[in-house]
C-alpha cells in the first residue's frame, strides 16, 4: 500500500470546498444533519478525516477539524446504549 493517497485533484478540491459547510452544519452535540438525527448523518466525519490527514492542504492537522471529528465520534458514542448499540432511525420516521 502506498504511503500517500494518489488522489485526483478534483476529488481533493471537492473535499476542501465542502469543509466550511460541514463544520458549520455541526451542532454543539457533535451531530451533523437535521432532525431526526440518524447515525448516517455522521458520515461527514470521513470527509473531515481525509482532509485532516492529507498533507499539503489548508486543513492538514487543523485543530478545529480534529475537534469536529472527535465531537462527531462522541455523538455516536452518546447515542449508544449500555451494550454499545445505537437506536435505528430513519429520516422519514418510518419503522
């Protein structure tokens, strides 16, 4: 496996362009998205993790991005019950 990701420039550009909106969308609880919150809303943490660890971009090892990543994981932890399982929810409130 290579040491660095051989990314396509447009993919990195898209990730970088999305970061301000992703950060602005995060609630104080660490959750992303609108109500009802579902665990899949936290997928945005993966885009943040990608730009945080890719050298040569403005978000590389940015402490604000790292804090957002941590808080998004904390939101998943907070949703877990005592057995480590989250509640299954759908955006449309269907069973």
